[in-house]
C-alpha cells in the first residue's frame, strides 16, 4: 500500500511539474509574435501619435503586453518613452545601460539607424516572468525618430 501511495504521489508531483512547465512555455513569445507586435505597435503609433501610443505601450494589461512579450519605445538618444514591463524606465536615458558586456540600447539605435532600419540583437536579460537571467533576442524597427522593440527569450 505504501508503495502504491508513493507511486501515486510521484505521478501527481510529476504531473504538477509538467503542467507548470507547459504553462511557463505558453507564456513564451515567439520571434514571429515579436515581429508582429512591433509592426502592430508601429501602426498604432502612426495612427494615434506618440502620447497615446506611449500610454498604450506602457499599459501592463493592454494589448502590447502578452506573456513575456512587451513593447518598448526609445528615442535615438536612448530615452525610454515607453516600456510595457518596467514603468521605472520611462523617461530615463538608457543609452549607457549595460547587459553583461554589451550596451543593448546603443545596439538598438545602430540597428534603427541602419539602412534597413530594422533587425535583431541578442544579449542576456532578466526574464520578466521567470526572473532568471536568460538569452534574449530583440527585434527593433525604426519608426520616424524613435525605435520600437519587442524581445523573445530562448
């Protein structure tokens, strides 16, 4: 009887962990979703202007935050106009923000100012859901005098 109880408890524990893992994976955004969200954010910015767009991008319960995906909008000088996951960044100059050995905002600006005006950049960043430091790839697009980005965790 003890053996059967132990097996049932182990199965329940394993099922619980599998459920938590699949729920966690369900919150992970894909590269395709990141690109689509940047394009949607760009269209919203163009249609509604920077003030209304910043308010929408900053809304943690709004349409521009989904699981671990969130929109940010930054000037070419590095000032965060919107950040869907961390309101404390809004209004701050992040150009010297360092992630490991790289300066992601500087790289985002380079991508936005490049002839293509869009691209990907990889670095390590704390995951807003798991709180763990993880590999992240961020998609950037220039939109007028700002850049819009959304990143995915590996």
